[in-house]
């Protein structure tokens, strides 16, 4: 062991004895507001006066050497106490020093045999730049009733561990002295895979006197009452007050455990319940509870967190993770949130949204796994690493109704047993967004109990080719929203861990339907809204060469939309439609999962439109400004005019230019006309009727008019040969 003394402890004894009084803190410079001394060689930079630095090196490994911590004066690490701010001691090490470490500080205090004392400390332990969450660091405060100061590994030291969090918490323990007592603080980082910070402040050892201690025997826990109201509940062994300190930001600043808000309930109780109301949506809150009673020492909990839910989506969406936004480690999947720790795929995408990997052939994720459906899935994978975490989606539901979730999971534990990698699907019937703590590797229950989890199967058979296994779970909604969770568990640091999920489907009644009189008002609703037209719309296009969709528009010709349905309809039918609004990759709005009711027949206007107005005002030029004018008109039946600039007989399309020269990402310019079953020659002038749609070509969205495959001969009018 290497010990360095930074102050005269004997002088500290004399000062504490001279001060006297039951409230006297026997720890010298426990608040670190005194001077700082240079750290011993190898332990830069600063040690609080009256404290002694220590380091007891861990064994080296092939991957990193044995090393020591660094001791910093905070904030700023200048070694100059600042009277205008709060000062505290930091123990830091790990990958910042390219080594593991075990070390800290200690001080001997002049406690009296037979006297009870309270040891209190404000502390936080957190890591940054972490590459291996499987490593378990340690931060602790300890007391040694023998008073020894030569062996920080002595079995006589009683340690109290800090929780891993970048928020300050208060820790307290009572002991009866046998004489002078040594107070120890330590940090341990067994691998050089992260920067470990152990910050300590306000260390005190005070005679307990006649006060007794209150203990928190259960909790605290946060229960969601509504989207903006949570109840904090805890139990104490003594009837005492009920106070919650909380705020929307972590108490992780240099000022310590300070919360901006307080709520309380009246009276002294053992079962404490405090409501927190008016909370902001989709926000993480930090809180701690405290309870006091006459003749008792006030008890504080450690810092805890809960998250208020985001606004529930109108319906469950993107169950196959095909709608991906962004790229690389920050990409997201529409509708989904992730909770740590999730990783793997494409070089370690932290989001865990993986692809594109088609359902067969190559490429395969990590060389071994294709999707179950589509191009993308969600998962976590690692080599000699563990990744735990998952995904959730919250959407509206009907209380009292049953919802079923079906999905496919895939796992592989190379070097382990099949059950060493597991995936669960769950439903929170209350619509919460708390996935609970990571499950214990030795516990097959994914926890928490308030989520209804799928049972067997939870893993594959560990054989190649890796197969997708169907799983399901169902629950009765207990509020106006439910949450679907997916949770991964990788138990050990195996050669390869693979956990994945795909093709999640939800069966259950939609929560609400928005009645709209027109297609235009339907398209004004957000994605995933369930809408139903009340006035009816006219079918304008029913494809002959494809199936599963058609187009409708309002009778006055102001708005149209693609309806994805297998219903049998004809051009001119008047229908009411009910479905879920979605937006295609091109930006076109569609109605999906649609029911169609015929209510008669009718006619609708066909509007004449210029090429620059095809698609509405969403097309922009190189300067970022709109290149056309007009209202949004995708899905509308229109007539366009112009000169044929290209005829592609192989693909069956031509380009039509009215002089606007709109970009078709082709070797000629003009609006792309498809499915017209008309084959003009370049240089011909004509008009054609069709529905405005779009497609992506060479990475750019282009204007498209889809013809009606000559079902209506008057759609085509030659103007000049």
C-alpha cells in the first residue's frame, strides 16, 4: 500500500476536542472548503487538507496495466479554494489514466469508546467514456472501529457503497466507537474501460446524542397516476413527516444535492404518499424523500428518478422498424424510444435500429442474421461484451379492452447456453415508460412486475442458421394508453451475444376515431391518427396492374389521397373510408388498415395544373426556396399538358414538359407519367389525366403523374404530332 499524509491529524484531534459540543463535526475539512495540498507523486493533482491519500493497486491484465487514481480539487482542479463556490474532492481514474485503479482518501477522527456517532456524506459515483457496461465500478465510504490507518483492504472496515449515478445523494450510517475511528473513501475501477468519477463532500462524524434513527424500510417508488401526476410512496419504521424534494434536472452540479421543488403530505405517518402534480410531459425527474420526527435524526433517501410519458401515439406503428430517421449511431425508428444499454449493428449503432439486411441472402447482420420482415429490425450484439436494454412505444388504448402483441425474436450465445441471451416482449397496461432495473443474469424474470411479460420461448436454440422464434403476450388496458416494451438480456461476456426483435404486431381496438367531412381535413391530421370521412369521396383511380390500393378525392376536387385496401371498388364510386394516416418515404400521405363503405356514385372535378405545381409547394430548389406554387395536391386527379421529352418503352413511362423544365432525375426534364398505357414519341404534344404521386430517384423525390391505364379513353388528348 502507498500512503501519503497531507495534514497533521494530531492537530485535528486537538481542534476537535477544544471545540467540544455534541454537534461538533469530528472530521476536519469534511466540507473541503479548507486549503488543498499537492497530491503525492503519481496521484495528481490535489488532496483536501487533513486528508491522506492512499492507493492499493489492483492486479494488471494483458489489456491494461495496474495504476493509481488521480485526486482533484473541484470545481476546476486548481488547488485554490474558492470561497464563492462549493468545493469538493474528486477521485478519478480508469481509462483517463489508461489503467485500472483502487484508491482514495482517509482520515482518523477522535471518537470516544462507547459513544454512538452518525457518519454522513454527500457523494456521487459515475462513469464517462464507457465502452463496457458489464464492468462494475465501486465507490464507497467506510469506517474502521479499530482506528487502523495502514490497510485499506482490512476486513475491519465497514463499507457503505454509493449507487452509480451522476446525481448527488446523501449516505448515513450510525456506529458505536471503540476509540478513535478511521474514515475511508474509495473508488475502484477494475478495468480501463471508462473514466470513473467518485465525488465526495460534507463528510461528518457527529455524536448521535439522544436522537434515534429513522429507517426507510421500503421504497421510495414512483407510480404513474396520470401523464402529468406521479405518486411517491415509501415506508419508515417511525411515524414521521412526508416530504419529497424533486426537479426536472439531476442534482449533479457543483452545489450538491439541491432540488428546486418540494411537495409534502400532512401529518406523521409510517406509510408515506405524496402526489407530484403539474409535471412536464416526456421529462425525466430526479427526487429524494425525507422524513423527520421529534427526537429522531432526519432520514434522506438516495436520488431516484422517474420519467413522465410522452404523448401517446394514436395507434401502434412501425412494428417492423422500417421507418428509420437519421443515420449512424444517432438514427431513430419512428414511434420507438430506446432505453440503455442497447447497441450493436453496423459498427455499433447505439440506437440498436439495425439494417438494411434483407430477409434472405447477403449482407447479414454480423454475418449471421437477416431480418424476419422488411429491411430493418431492432437488436443488440457484441463480442466479449454484454448489452442490456431495449425499446418501447406508447400508444392510445381503450381501458378494459384486451390487447395482444405478437413478435419474432432471435438470439445467439456463441460460447454459452441458449438461455444466456434472451428477449422478452411486454405490455404495461397503465401506459408507463419505466422499464425497471436491468435483470439479474441469474434471474430469468425480466422485471418489473407491473409489466406483463411474454414467457417461453425467450430465446432460440443456439444453432445455425439463426431462426426467428414467434412470441406473444396479452394484457387488459388499465388506462387510456398502453406501452409495448422489448427487453434484451445478455448474461455473460461471450464470444458473441446476439439479441434481436422484428415484425411486432398489436391486435386490439383503436382508441379513438376522428370524424372528418373531407379528404382535405383528413390529411390535415397527424400521422397515425385514425380518421373516418363522413361526407364521402369519389374513387378516381383503381389500378389494373397492381392491387391493394386505390385513390379517392373530394367531390370539389380540392384534395385526394391513396387508400390502401383490398376492397372492390370502381372509378366513380362514392365511398366513406376509415383508416390510419401514414406518410410514405416520399412524403405522400396514405390511409392504411382501411375499411371502405360504398354509399353511391358521383363525379369529381379534374383540375388543370402546370408542371411546377405538381406535388404542391414542398419541392424546393438549390437555394432552399419553393420552386413552385399552389396548395398541397398529391393524390389529386389532374390534367397536365406539355411536350414529350422522353419515351422509355422498356419501363413504360414518358416525361412531359410544359416549359417549366422540372427535374426528373433523368436524361431529360419534365413530369414523369407512368401507367398511362400511352406511348407517344418525343416531340409530341399532349394532355393526360392522372393522379399526382411521387417517387425517389437517385436519392431525390421527383414529381409523378400516375395514369388510369386507359380505363377512361378521354384521359388522353393529342395536341400536336
